[in-house]
C-alpha cells in the first residue's frame, strides 16, 4: 500500500513538473520579442547627379521658379552655377532651394570653384558661394529680395596666395549667439585652412534646431553658434510679414547661391536627425535627437 501511494505521488509530481515546463515554454513562445532595429545611418541625396526636379530657383527681380539666363546648370552629373561671356552682373543674386525643410540634421556637400568671375561681379564675391540654412519659405521671398532670411554657411576659395578661410558664417536677416554674446555683425570667419585652386572640397554642418549649429571641415568643428533669430538687417527687398524680428529660427529650407562666380557641386547629402524615437517602432534609430511620433511604423 505504501509503495502504491508513493508511486502515485511520484507520478503526480512528474505530471505537475511536466505541466509547469510546458507552460513556461508556452509563455516564453508567446512573449513579445524585442523589435530588431537597423541603426545604420540613412543619408538622403539632396543632389546626386539626377534629381534636378527637387530644386527651385529664385533670382532677385524674377519670379520663383525662373532660372534666370540658365545660370543654374545640370550637366555631367554636376549641379553648377555658370555665366556666359555676355552675361553681366546687375545685382540679381540667385538661390536654388531644395523642396523640403528640415530642423535637426547633418549636411554634407562636395564642391569646387572653377573659372573666372562674371563681368561686374562684386569684389567680395570672387570664389564665393554658400549653403543657406534655415531659409525662409521660398514662396515668401520678395520679388527683388537679394538673399533669403537664413544662416549662410559661406564657401570661399583661395586665390592661390593669401589665406582665406571657408565654412564661415554670414547672417542675412538673422542674429546668432556666438560664444556667450549676441552677434549682429554680418560675417565672421571660421578657423579652417585655405583651399586654393579648383580642388574638390567637402564641407559639413550639424544643425540642431535653434540650439546649436556647427560648421565642420575635415572632421573638425571650425565654427559654432546657437540661438539664431530673425533680425540684424543685411537683407533687402523682403516682404514685411516675413521679417518677424526676434523670432527663433528652428527650421527652414536649404539653398545654394549664384553670386557671380562659377561653382560645381558633386553631391549634397543630408542625414535627418528627426524621426521616430519609440524603440517599439520598426523605424527607430538610435541617432535621432528629435522625436517625430507621426513617423513611427509599428
């Protein structure tokens, strides 16, 4: 009798143990598996030699969309600024705008200055161009406006002899905090080296809304500032409603210039730092710094 009872309880214990093991296996199988993320950086080509329709020109004195005297040229997989021997500068600065606006991002562009400046171009515009960041909405630019309200990452080429930094800052219609002080002067030089001749040069920018902007050359920060706002002058022909004195510049469009000297852009790339920051989403990236919940995919 004792043997039978012992056998009964042994079998019962084994059944219960097996049941518990099966339950644990079942619950483990049903437990939600963590989402696997691909955190590889996703750079977008704003210009890669083919996407010409993503850019819209605006020249002072011309309507938005008019490529005045075909100065912006798409040829040989390059985005270029060109002038004919008969073309004379008459104050009609031009800008070419990318179709989207951004707030938090990294920007990388490869460029080279070529040839000679057009007839009657300003002396300061020799081998001079710029990447205009946080630009105002192109549709709000006045017919005769010379520059967009923006932050210019100024591109300068050397003359073969003198020192001339690039990745400088100019502030058409804007002010910034440089160091700990309000900077209202139009331009300030970076600490970059000089790039002479027609060599290809790669410049980068880190833009974090209105909290920080860095200009970068060869992996080194050569200029940094923060808290950009509208103000300071140094822009003319604007529509009054677009010039909101003191308004923080937290986002905007990107454009390149046509200031009277030929230039080529081989590539313009952007890494958007604004995106889904919910780790449960499929498109989460660990390098995002600003959340866009509407972009999340589950």
